[in-house]
């Protein structure tokens, strides 16, 4: 588990996206202070 957390942290630091399980669905995560990372989420799931 520790290695997976480390990998996710490195991806987030580089402006990437991660997927993580929640109680009912999968969540998409990124560094919310990185505008480029946030833009990637909007490219995946456009606001309707």
C-alpha cells in the first residue's frame, strides 16, 4: 500500500490525474492548485 501512495503522490506532483475508489463510485483527483491538472479533469468530464 505504501508504494501505491508514493506513486500517486508522484503523479499528482507532476500534474497528473489519479483515480481512487469512494463508497459508491470512482473519484478523479489532482493537485487543485495546479491549473493545468484541473484543466485535464475538465477535458475528461466537461461541465454541462
